[in-house]
C-alpha cells in the first residue's frame, strides 16, 4: 500500500503538468476559432497578471497625445466640436 502511495505521489506532478498542457492546447484551438470561452479566459488572465511594460506604454501614449496637441496648434477644442456652430 505504501509503495502504491509513493508511486502515486511521484506521478501527480507529471499528471498535473500534462493536464495544463492539454488545457492550454485546447485554449489555443478555441482562440483560433474565436470562441468566447477562450477570449474570456484570456481577459481574465490579463486582468490578474501585471503588464511589465505598462508604464512605458502609458508614457508613450501621453507623448503621442502631446504631439497631436502641438500639431493642432494648441487648439483646445476637440475635432467634432469645431463645426457644431
């Protein structure tokens, strides 16, 4: 009985690893077919895992907005409101 339990304890990590591989392969096929479950899982993972380049992305977007504002000549009105008069 102890030998069977030891054998089971040695195979459990490998079985979990195999289950994770099969799960992610299934997610890949679902994502290729644009299934809602794969998209929802991806969004859920994206919510909880941090983006390592988030600060760089935020700074790049802020720079682009400043460049657009300078290119418009400092005009503070949005594009659609200039012709509403």
